[in-house]
């Protein structure tokens, strides 16, 4: 159920409607829009007493939401969600593409800082790097843990980048909430509902990667888990799905981008690195993602990929990343977007 407030409704009337929803035993989610506020209602087992709510002052309409995902739906919020940050003018879902880049995993201070400097110089605004790595083999590099988070925080200070890093459980989540700007939930945890709820209780934006065999509806329901806890800043990410193709690590589902745009107001990024598995195929997939309307990219970049402790084969050399960024500027302008300008040394912001 959804309450649409009148265009002229006052803040007090919005608060009053939320109070009434709470008195009924449900949870109100006020979502301010460009012209009016909508209040999503969750927590109801059956039908909500719509009549009582539609009589309240400032309420224009009370309408049922038929989709299983509500807060993520465009029915509830027609305009795109744009995520902003207190300490940066970078956005996600705005006109400028959100470009996140860096190594798969944080391996050392030197390794991360070299990548961070390179990607900032090429125009990235966000630094990626896993401190907790969910690896297929228990014997593979598992990440540096909190030491990795400290290194990421140091690079943020030095290069003026916003940090995105993956939480794999409730312990890493609590630490990442303190250290990072964006909490990443990986493909393997897309349906870890307990973790999604905990991420929803934080106040940091959440980058939610599509599970390797998840449908669009399953992805949106996973986003709904986060939003139902009161965190509306969710960024979706298409990172390739499992198919019968054996020429690439995964198959980039470019078609999900327009489908996502139709159904939800949430931004969507493309991860061409995990989609392709091979560095030479990363830039073409990145271009396809931007051309199809993605709001940005998350890309693996490593200064010495042959020695990388994870995902070296799909990591771009800094020069390749720089060339990709230059190329994307042309495509971005064709689809009404822009890419942050390259930065001169020492002025990476
Ligand atoms: C990653 O970003 O390094 C990662 C593990 O991605 P995914 O969850 O998409 O496999
Ligand atoms: Mn990786």
C-alpha cells in the first residue's frame, strides 16, 4: 500500500500520516519526490485499512502496490534516486557516471595506493578494493581484514576518493560501516537475507551485486530487503550471470539495464571485469553498459596484475583504464551523461 500526499501537503501532514501508519502497527517509509511525498507502507500481513488513511489531511490518494517489491518500485517513486555524499560532490544515479575502480583485493598499502593514484588521475571518483574476499577455495587469499580497511581509509584521505568495499558477514559489515563510504554486498551474498537486513539498518549506501543466477525480480526483492529496514540508498550492479558460454567468465546481461530502469528508480552499475574475466574484453563490455544506460561502472585495475592475489587476469593495467575512460567520454555524451575529467597529479578531486 502507498499513500500519495497532496502536492501542497505540509511536513506536519506527512508526519501525521506516518504516525497514523505506525499506530496501525505498520512501518511508514516517507519518500520525498520532485513534486510530492509518497509514503510506502510495509509490515502489513493483509490489507491495510485504506479508508482511514485516505481521510487524513494532506493525503491525495491511497493506492495498492501490486508488485512484490514496493519501495524499490517506480510506482512508489517515479523519479530516479540520486545518491549523494557529505564529503564529495560525486553522485550515483546523477548525470555524471559513477566510476569505481581499483584492485579486486587490498594486498598492501603500496599496491592499493598505486592503483588509487592511477584511477583518480584518470577520473574515477570511487576506489574499490576488497578487504574481505569471498573465495571459492578456502586456501585462496581471503583479504587483509581490518588492516585492509585502514589502508583503504588512508587512500581515501590521500586521493579524495570515496571507498567501496565488500561485507561478507555481520562482523565485517560493522567495521565497513565505520571505514567505508559504500557497503558492497557481493553476488554470493545477494540472497543472504540476514546480511541484507543488517545492511538496511546502516546509514551507508549499499552496492548490491546481482547473484550469478538471480532473476531481475530476485535482485529487486533483495534490494527491497535493504530498503524495508529504512536504508533507501541501494545501488544495483549487473556483474554477469552464469550461462553455457565458455568464452568468458560470465555473460554480461546488458538487457537487464533498460528493464531495471523501467521497474525501479534505483541506479544500476555494470561490472565488466567479473562479467568478462579477461582484461582485453573489459573495455568493450564497459562501453556496452554505458551505451545501454548504466549509471556507472565498477572496474578492477591493478598495477601488477600478473602478481595479483585475486582476479589478475581480468584486472586492467592503469594505462588500459585510462584509455577506456577517454573512450567512455564520447559514448557518455551520446547518451546524455558525462565522465569526470582526468586529474593532474596532486589534484585528484
Ligand atoms: C568483487 O567485486 O571482487 C567480487 C567478488 O564480485 P562478485 O561478488 O560480483 O563476484
Ligand atoms: Mn574480483
